[in-house]
C-alpha cells in the first residue's frame, strides 16, 4: 500500500460507525452520522465562509487534529481522498473510499472519509491540509455486490448466477461483441481493460502487447486519460480487426465487459520507467497461456470457482485492518490477520 494524499480544497466529512448514531460539531462544522444504516452524508462547512483566510486555515488545522487520531482499539481511521462514491467518482478510487470505510465500520472501527469540496461549489475555501504517509502493502480491492451482481445487473440481457454462469457469460459475450463491432464468435477468447489510460495502469505495455495478443484473441479497451492513449485506442481497429477501443466513460459497457471478459489487464507501476520489452513479452505470454486454458474444461471450472467466491469488501477490509494494526501496534495477531486473507487468485489455485 503506497499512500500519498493531499487535500487542498474546502472539506467535506463522512463518518461511518457501527455504534450508536452520533453527531460531531466544531465551530459550525458538522458531520452527521447515520450509523444504524451504515450510511452518511456530507455537510459542507459553509458557516466558515465569512472568516478571513488565515482564520479558516487555523480552524482547518484544529479540525484535522481533532479527527486524525489513531490509537487504541477500536481504531480511529481517516481516509483522505480526491473522490468518494457515490458523491464523486471518476474511477476505482471512488469505489474504494465509498465502500471500504463501511466495511471497516462493521468491524467496530470509527471511520471518517475526508474529500475536497471543489471550488465549483458555493462557499468553497482552501484548507491547505497536506498529509503524507509512506509504506507498501498490496491489497486486492473488493467490489460492491449490489452494483456488480450479475444476477441483478440491469445492463445484462440475460442475468446469471452460480447455476447459470456458463450460459449467462456466453450470452453476455455475444452481446458485447455485437455492441462494439467485433465478430460474434463464441470460441474466441476475449480480454477486456477498463480504467484510466496512463502509464501507471500499464497502458503503454498493454498497447504494445495487443499487437500480438490480437492474433489469438479479441481485445476491448474502455477508458479515458492521456490524449495520446485515447488516440491510440481509437485506432486499435487499424492494428487488428480483433481489437477495439472506446475512449469514453460508459457504465453499460463496463458492466458488459466485466460480465463476460476472459480476464482483465492490470499491469504497470506506481513510478513507471521507460517501456521495457520484457514487460511486453511477459504480458503477451500470460495472455497466450490464458487463451490455451480457455479452450479446455479448466476454464469452465475456473468460472464456477470464481463466481462462488465472496468478492465483496469483507475480506479486503480484514486485511486493511491487519495492515493498520501492524503499522500502529505491531503484534503477532495483527500480522497473522493480515497474512490470513488470500487474494481471489490464490483462493482459486488452492482449490484447483
């Protein structure tokens, strides 16, 4: 986990807590918590709009000191994020900060999410709050089981569950291929990417690899980001008739890709260097292995195993809890808790 957060806009606060409902107030800034239903709303600090700029900064610093407290059990946890779903969202970060705090609250912790109140909002002001935390720990995200449940997905012509997953994915695949203009071919492996178009996501690696991957499979890329990559994905059909790129935000298409896709691309580094040929070769090799498995009974078994897993935020929240406890109050118990959470990939392999 590598975190480097900076909030430089007027602040909204979301509080999630599994205990009794409570309201915090300080100098007119109120964060109303409805913990009984694990839901909450942002209350903007408009009452401070009449203060001078230095006074606003002083209040902000005092306010942050009050809410940023990390000691004892249960923990007090503050998330500082540029976006929080469903109020603001441009990508996966909004989903994380919109769901993870709720699961941590269910585990008994007091959790707040602090997000910018951007300057297009009336009465916005600069808090000049900057926070930097360094460390590394890989944690696989969970997902919202309400929005991404294929048995209830409004974007699927034929919703499916554990019993009908094979037929449902076949129907979703045909609909997706037709939607984006790819040949409707049930025997073709289909890879999908949904996300920001930038080096951190490995898009430069992916675009080079697609030239070879598309020889044996179909590829769909959906996302927005750097203009050079938006231009590149729009031109994918010139690279191969088996590849197509859509440079826009589209919830229906994202749901269709997730419902069908053979696998997803997720490569790249937080601090990307130059494009390396070995990275491209590794991605190509991995996708070609996936193509080989797709044509065997192992793929159907993997599909059955995957859909039977709990992919909600329950397990990731447990690992987050273990990581935070290890950082704040190291113990064998917290370390064991952190290590006990298997990623979905490990869970499938262990049962194979």
